[in-house]
C-alpha cells in the first residue's frame, strides 16, 4: 500500500498515536507523518504510506493554515492550556483595534523562538522531555514567514484568528508573543490545522471513518496516489529505455517539447503506463532523479 492519507486528527491524540493507529488498521508498518500536531490541536495530519514516505520532504516543507484561539491574562510553561500556569495578570482589556494592530506586527518574515516544550532535539533528546525533567532550554530564534494573519473574533479574554505560515512556525509561541505585546500575557487554548500544503481539512477523514472503511476492506479508497500528492509538480512521461535508466537512478535527457519551468525545477517522471518512477530535478537539459519511487 503506497500513497497519502489525510487524517483529521482528534484532540488529545499525539501525531505518533495517529500513526500507530493507522499502522494497525492498514496493516502497514511503513507510515510516517509530515508536520507534528500537538495533542491539543486537531485538523490536517498528512500520513505517508509505504513508498510515499520517500516524498515526505516535499510535502512537509509546504505552508500551513490554522485557526487558533488564545486566552489573555495568563501564561503557561507549555504556552498552551495543557501546561501549568506560570503567571496570572490583571490587565485593561485591549480594544479590537489594539488586538488587530498586535496581530499585524507578525505579518511577514519574522524571528521566532521555539518553545522549550517542543520536539526539537538537543543531543538526540527531544526538548520537551528535558523540560519535563526540569531542564528548560531557551532555543535560538529562527526565521519564519507569516503570509496571512486575520482576526476572526475577539471577546475578551478570548481572541480567535487565522494564520497562514511557513514550515516551522509555532502557533503557541505566536500566541504568547501576541499576549506580550498587549501587555496581558496569553496562551493557546484551541488550534485547528485547516491546510497543509495542497491538503485541506475538507479532504480529511477521521479515525472512526478509517476504522469503518478498514473493516470493510475499503481503506485504499481514502488513499491518494503519490502522483496526486505531488500534483503541483510538472509531469514528464518517458519510454521504456528511459524508464529503466531513471529507475536505476541515472540521468536522462529532457524529452523534446517538454517545457522546463525555472520556478519549479522539480518534476514527476512517469512511465507510459502512468506509473510514477521518480521525483527529479531539471537542469542543463537533463533530468536528474532525486528520489526513485519504482
């Protein structure tokens, strides 16, 4: 079984919990995910199954969309409502315009400090594990991009907003930083990932649906092909000789008539039966396979 499965992750499940459940239901050991969701969060979790694990790097780098809710007036050690309260503050409720201006300050290319309670590894140990043991680390700031941030609702002390951001953006940190600007402190109370790259929550199925489909032997109907998952990559079809070369990791010439895009040098290579052979990069009139699928 090879392909992409889009799950609507339930609350209070880790991303690894979902992977383990899918492995049991699909009877497939080789399953991974692209982009961790915290237990508090729900929404789009993209699973790569079988040979699709080879293309995870192309999927996890895509931008993400979220709907988040923060609560003003308190900070926590994990930056969300799953953590312990560090400080409760009295504050003058900001106006809606104040909240909007605070959100606007984060639009664009910014530096963000990952939370101590995160999956970032330090000497091979996840940072959250060290934090639970009492070693709370202050990670270096990292560049991230927030292309869209929109205030959806404000009823003090709750602020609800949507955000479109680059890989590696921590919404928990964003909420804490917004609270700091407003002088009230804040922490994340709810989070839904509505999009991860080309995969939207409308396409996702929940674990109950997957369980029913698996019991009926219909689970494969919910799985997208590797080629579908890379739908934004141009497609080139090659003959039998070229297919054999690509499948062995060898470079081939770009077929006559194929328009190379400088904006998107990565392509899908398919054989004449439509089977995906590789993800490749075009350069200097050549197709160089990066990941061989078949």
